[in-house]
C-alpha cells in the first residue's frame, strides 16, 4: 500500500520529511561500472563500442555497422501505419510551433554612459540525442529532443538508440526522419554517452548530450559533464496530482499510474482534501492494475513509492507541492481554482490545469517538452527547451568617454582584489598608473 499522510496530524512534518528524503536511485555500483565503461570507450574507441554492443545488445557487428544507413531508416519508417504517422507529424508540428515561440532575441542597447551592451544567441554546432530502447520504444522522446535542436539551428544532430538483438523500432526511425536527425547510431548505455562525448574513429564528438535514459546513462552523463554539456540528470519519473472530490476516481487512478508504469522506482502522489475520495482513488488504482499491461512495474511503484496526502484545503496546498517539486503536477480542479493554485506554485517541471488535461497529453502532442527535471530538481531547473541548444555571448563596447566614466570604479575594484594587471589594462587607457 502507498504511504498515507495527513497534513493536519501532529507527526506530519517528520513523516513528510522522511518521505521527501527517500532515495529512489539505483545501486551505487552503477557509477563504478560506468566509470570503467567510459574510460574504456575513451581509450579504445570503436573496438570498445563493438564489444559492448555485442555484450549488452546481443548485436554482433563491426564499427561500420554501428551507423544506421539512410536507406534502412527510410525502409523501416515506411512500415509505420498511416494513423501513427499522422500522429507523429501532428506532435512534431506542435512541438516546433511551441519551441519556435520560445526563441530568444538578440539584445543591444547603449546606456547613459555611452557604453554599448548586448547579448547574442547562437546555436550549438553539434548535439547528441540519447533515445531509450529496450523494454519500450519512445518515438516521442526523439521529437522532444531533436525538434527543439532543429528550431535552434543546430548543424549536426547525432542520435543514439540501443537496439537489443539488432531490432530497430520503425516508429523511432520515422520520428527521427520527421524531426530531422542527421545521424543514427545503434548503440546505447554508458558506452553511447562516452562515444558522443569523446568521439571514436567513426563517431564525431558533440558539444552537448540530451535525452533520458536508465541509471547507467544518467551516471555516464554526470561523468562526462564538463567535456560536453548535458541537459539534466534524469531520475525516475514522477507525478503529483492535486484533486478535489468532484473528479472521477478512475480518471485520477489512471493519471497516477501513467508515470508508475515507467519504472518500479517511479513515484505517484495524490493530494486530496476528502478522505473518502482518496480511498476511492486507491480502490480505482487497484482495479486498474488488474488490467494494465505493465501492472507488475506500476504496482511496485505505487506500493513502494506512492503516497496519498490529505490536506484541509487544496487552495493552500502550494507549500506542499513546492517541497515535493515534482516532474509533473496535475491540478484536477475547477478552472478558476486550478489557475489560482498554479499561480502559487513555484517548483514543478510542468503543470497541467483542469480535469481534462492529463499529464500524458504533454508527453505526446501538447507541444511542450516531456524531458523534465526529476528528484526535486524542479527547485532549480526547468524542462528541455530551445534555449538548451543555444549559447549566449555578451557584447561590450566602450567609447573613450564611457571608459573615462566607468574606468575609475573598475580600477578601484581591481586594486582591491590585488589584480595589478587588471588595473593596469584600465589605467593605461586613462593615462594613469596603477
């Protein structure tokens, strides 16, 4: 059974803090294994990739066979039924439109001293996109990563996807075609991350790596950060549903399980203000689990990591929502109440308003991004977007008069910090000695 908490109970704070402090990450040995794999790929390049691909994906190939030829990609994409193709095309159009609206504009102005200041945004040269494979295929993840990169203007997008037993998913290949991936490599795991970061004889290194993956992928991204940029360290999926008693319990149960089915380490939380409604949702979850294809995974997640939190007033639940800082937050309430609570919430990866906005709509076709911060990282970061594929360069230009006005203050600070050459570079232009 999931944890049950009552915000009005005397021991709530202690129990809630313990709940927040739970570690849902996997074995610490993962980092040691990943360190060895990354070092090996960095040292041996293609040879290491071929060995790991044979070991983990049961695919025996040479280095040349690691890349998916365009003809193979097109042939697989052509096998996708028309309805699924239309769905992917709709999703891609909506993702592109939303992220195009987020493109920042270059800034330039001259201040009162006559100093010209500005900032310009330019796309990264190359990006590596990790697409999960194995227990499930995620063409939506292809769109969520590749489309914003294309909107930003990235010149080269290299996509990696594990292919157990050499099987490529036609939907993933079609999504890559629609989104515009430039290269596709049939490699996965920590070895794929290492190859993107450091390059091999056949795979060119990239400037940034994005995309979700398992614990080994997350550990590898953490290890190569600095050599390349990364989007975020993705942990187990999360959903927090704030729901009043006027909801259909079956709807809320389905929403809670929509993330629980990802992984046994995923977390689903319900905040409600009505005990009987909360119990009805719990019963609906059990009923849903009887027919859910991934019931084993979802059931373990709900039992071991789920929670039901009773509060006296949903409208005042923002502090609890903020402390959880979940990846996905649903506000299943009347529109006015949902809007009011949304304005109070500060920490959430994405917020879904109203009874008819299930989180899953954001996973696929809303247009926003489903690569979101987990493990309370919403306190300091947001979801993947077009800005993640751009870099900002500042621009400064002083006239002689502007330098004369600003220089003395800069000189004073340089002297205070004991950096003589800094001061000298200013003073020499002001005809002064530092």
